[in-house]
C-alpha cells in the first residue's frame, strides 16, 4: 500500500509525518512470562539492565509520544539515582 502511494523508499522526503517511535516492543509488567521489563524498566531476570526508551510503552495516543518517552527516561534516572 505504501509503495502504491509513493511513500515507500529512502529517496522521497516524507516530512514530519514520516517519523515514527518504536513503541510496544518490550512489554512492561510483573509477570516475566508475559512481559520483558518490570514497572521500573528493569529487564526480568537481569540485575542491572534497564530500558529507558519508548519500547516499554504499550502504544501512543493521537499525539507525539516524545514527552512521555522523556518522562519515562527521567523517572528511570531518578529511580536509579536513589537505588545506589
């Protein structure tokens, strides 16, 4: 479908509408069987590996999720600074 509309390819500038945020690829939750990270972004089963990007967010609303991603990173940074 993208190819038919002319939006597929690296030679064509798509403007701001052509950007994307990778969301939902690392599910957050308490159950290691059904999620990758816990509520603070720590990868299940690994002691010092945390995820601070938007991949832990389940989905975006109709607005750009950049501020939510920044807030998640700031929250994780604050949590990590208190843990030591």
